[in-house]
């Protein structure tokens, strides 16, 4: 049976200034590592018994209806503006309208050079492809808005990285769209106002149909991003590279490069090997997302008839984002303690628990999950300090209707821990994909207990700690 993807490509209908049409570069011997059948069914994809499946998701064969292109955009990277970036190793195959009536992109990542590759090879190696597959699907299971992984393919080719030759791979990524803050920055920085207006109209049509003007769009994007980052922080997730070109208008998490979940709670924790000054540390994410939205606001100003007035109103929206994020943060962390309707006086209770975790070297995920058991005090190096906090917490829960159920829904038992991801990558590099598939199976149910996978809930031993993660380019 022939693979059928029901393409309906709206971004390809935008002018040539938005993208470059080109096909992916062929690879020598594609083999399928994984195909996400559940996601494929959501997208309306049929005929997945097609023997060309690996070749299609490697970019060697174009399915009917595909209109491959690479998008152009700009972006602030670690605070510095790069006037032209773009898909340097990705090809948007097209879009589908899924079974729920939602338009979604299907993109190949690691599919070869494009005009935006900036001296890169346009390829991805197996490690980052499998990391993004596992973590993006885990984030989806955790309830976080995110891009999804549809397929992973080994290319059969070796590519060069700093450590030497490594096996190449391609990820098929699904997103609500790949429109980023950097798209708006690209056109605004060049005074391409007609194109900026087209991008605004396209984004509104696709994601915010009730946004009547750029101010309304900015407000809604700020709201979504505030909710997203608070959700990240409630899970101990560190994105690692919150550049504006990695920040979507849809409010989805995108680009799982040097990302990681914390083990021991440390607000200044950084994993990204290229984040030498801690710009994108765990606690800094709440400030950086506001900074990113300020860049979006600046890019939208040219679309406003009264730009002086727009500067003032846009500034109020961006400055108000901190309060919005704080409310989402409070709601998320209160739920982790079993509090459904947080009050102002709950903030010290939450803050005290986090301080206990930090001083007591407690594991972020396990300490919260252990509140459901009698062993929570064992998570701390000073159990007596936990005992003192617990008394007030128990008193607070007396007025809550279902604290245990809420905590069980808010505190995962298992996350994609950094050392397990690294071990999975090492095994897969040597041709053993069992750990990859095992991780995906367990992480698909993160809020369930997994007695048969207890090892995946444990923090790393000293010799297992992975202090830095890499983007893979």
C-alpha cells in the first residue's frame, strides 16, 4: 500500500521572500528507527506498510502532495541579533489538517544543506535526533505544549562532528507551525512591511483567529508563552537555548537541543555547553521569555498606525507578562503540593519547600512525587527540617478536596533523565535501540508508577552525571 499524507500547504503559498523551495538531499541507506503510529493516525496518514517508509522519512522519496521548502528567519541568539538565520538543516514537507481539524506542519530535520546552512553540513547525527524524539514525546505525555516526533531514520552515512565521525539520522517533526519570533524579526529588521503584514495575517489565521490587530496578537502570544514556561519550570525542565528563533508563535516547545531535566534542585542549573554565562539557566527562563516577547513586540510596532501609542501599550503588555507567569507558576507549584485553589499565603509554603530541596540536595522530581508516600523525608539530607515544614503543609491540605489525586496528576513518577538519555544514545550509536524503545514506552505514562522500570526513576550516581548537553550541529 502506498503511503498517503493528506497535504494542504498554506505556508508554501506565501511569497518567495518567506522561503526557498528545494528538496532534501538524498542519503545512502535509510533505515527506520521508529515510526509514531499513534501520531500518524492523528494526522490522517495511511499506507504506512509502504516499503519506502524509511526512504520517505529520509527525504529520498517525496510523497504525493509534498512541497518541500526551507523557511527564512532571523533571531536573537544569546542576546545578539543575527539578521539572517533560517532552516539550515530542515525541510518543511508540507502541512496537514489532522483528524481534529487542526493544521500541522510535517518537517524533516537533518535533511541536508539549504541556503541558510551557514557553512554547516545540514545534517543531524543520531544522538540529538533520538534525544529530541524521546524528550518531545515525553513532554507531550506530561501535558506540555510541544512539537512531536513522527519518525526517526538512520541515514546510513557518517557525518563529522568535533569528536569525529558519527552516524547520521533524520527526525520527522510535527508542529502546530514552525513560525518563530525570528520570522517577525526578519521582516521588521529589513523594513519589509508588506511581508510583515502577510506574516501577521498568516499567523492570525493559523493560531489566533480572534486577534483583531497586532496588539491582540502580542497579548495572546505572551499569555501562551507565560503558561508554557511556568509549565516547564514545574517539571524542572531547562530548555537550554531560548533564543528568539527557538520561540514559537503557537506557544509550543520547539528545538530540543541542549535541553535537560534537573536532578537535584538548583535554580541556577545550566546544562547547555554553549550557555557559559547562565543566560538560559533554570530560574532565568521566567525573565528570558519576557525579553523574547519584547523582541516580538518591537517587530510588530511597524504594523501599528500610531507607533508612539503602540510602544506604550506594547510595553504594558510585556511588563504585565511577569505577573501572568507568576500566576501560572503559583498554580502549577501549588498543585504539586495538592493545593487546587492557591491563596497568596501559599507562596511562603511553596518557597520554603523549594529552599528545603535546594539546601537538602533533594531530587526535584522524586521529592515532589514522594509527598504521596511516607518516605518524603528520606529525600532530604536534613529530614528534621522537612518534618517541621510538613506540619504546616498537612494543616493547609485539610481544606483541600482531593490533594492526593491532584498531586498524582501534577508530579510525574518518571522523566527523561539526562543520564538515561545519554546511555540510550551510546547504545543506539552501537546499533542497540532497546533502551530507546524502552524509554518511549515508559515515558508515555509518566504519572503512573512503574515498578518494572524503577531504574528510570533514580537520579544519577556520581559517575553517571552528565554535566553538559550539546545541540548536535
